[in-house]
């Protein structure tokens, strides 16, 4: 689950849902499942995950390439769709509580969302 540390609230709504729904309709169920499986495999066991660092910069030949085509070969939209997929995965995770936010690394603002595990039992949050 996603938890907004600054407000103390559980996040249950996907931002930019209309964009997500539009792009999701353009990718097959099997291709979407491959994207989700790759994200899960990449993030499993990590305490911290930054969405933009998960896929790498070259999506050719990876499951992520289908996102690019679902977004009309628009790199910016593909990145946004990828970020929404990651957000949704962490939001729907019933076993782990994830905090999130935008941060800096080496004095530069990270453009994508960073997620971090919180040491909280999900059953204790409403």
C-alpha cells in the first residue's frame, strides 16, 4: 500500500487515471502482465525503488518496449505511463507499506517518484 507520510493517509486513488486507462487499453493483457512481472522482479527485496531507474534507458527488446508503442511512440508519455504502472503496483501491494516522494541525488532533483519501505504493519493502517 502507499502511505503519504506527510499527511498520514493511505493512498487509494491513482493520479492521472484517465491517461492510465487510455494507455492501458492500448497494450495487450499479456504484454502488460510481462511489464508488471519485470517490475516486480526488479523491485523485489529492495528497500528503496526509484521508478525512472527501474527500466533503464534502452527499452528495445524488453517488455517495456510495448509501453512505448502503447503511447504512440512518445517517450514522455511512455515514461509517464510507466510511472503510473509502478505507482499502481505499490499502491495495490497489500503486504508492504510504501512511502513515496520526490528527492535529490548528488545535488540534482530526481524526476521520477521514489518509493521506500516503511516499517509498518499494513493491517494497522486504515
